[in-house]
C-alpha cells in the first residue's frame, strides 16, 4: 500500500480520469455553493451553483456508484478527501473553469 494510503482507500477500485475529474468537480461545486450561501465574494463570482451543483453532485454520485459498485458512504468519503485536497492546495479557482464546462456539457 503506497505511503499515505488508508486501508479503506486501498479497498476501493481504481477510478478513471473521468471519474476522478467528476468527483473533484462535484466537490468544488459543493464548496463554491457553500461559499455562495455564506456570501463569500470569491464564490459569488461564479454562476449560482446551489441547484445545478447539487444536481450534478447527486447524478454524479449515483453514476459512480453504478460504475464502481461503491456505496454512498464510500463515494462520500472519496468526495470529502477531494474537497479537502482542493481546500488544502487552494485549487478551487484553478479547476472551476473546466468544471463549469463539464457542468454545461452535462446538460444540468
């Protein structure tokens, strides 16, 4: 098991680049939507994500559960790690342009 990998992470199937990107974007949307709700000026610079971001989050989670066989708790755990990584590395603004394109392409 690679350094820094937990037993829970090791039990999870490897995710494709598309799946990882979807999870990171869903996490970023949740973070921005929360910031928008709190009136954060940086978050408010993005389109409103409360409804569309939540829908993306829900649909993406369901699709990933179907694709991977992971349960809701496992998907939530992965998404939480992604959100923490985005926060720790101050990457939300960096990935939001491509995530917004993904959201637009999703038709949500």
